[in-house]
C-alpha cells in the first residue's frame, strides 16, 4: 500500500482543485477571469500529474487505470475551458 501513497495524495489534490474550480466557474454573479483562468490551469496540472501517477499502477490496480483515464479527460476539459475564458 505504500506504493500508492503518492497516488492517493494526488487523487485527493485533483478532486479538491476540480471541485473548487467547478464552483468558481459556475457562479452566476460577476466574474474574475484572471483567477478563474489560474484555477483552471491548476486543475489541468493536477489532472495531468494525477493521471501520470495513476498510470504507474495500471498493471496492478484497475481503479488506477480508471483514474488515469478520468484524470486525462479532466485535463483535456480544463484545456478546452481555458480557451473559452481567455
């Protein structure tokens, strides 16, 4: 289980930055595009790092394969969203 410690850490970091970014992006009052763009960039980075780490364990853990794919989709979605904000 020690080999998954960093994987779990990055999973949690990714989930938290994604939740925060989603909350910021869905506010219907005002705007703060510079901060939102920074959050989206951080979300993409977290997704990329999480996906890379999970990718190291795909041969041993099915949930890591699923997570790696999900993180890749998250990073791609962030890249697309960023193009709409800037």
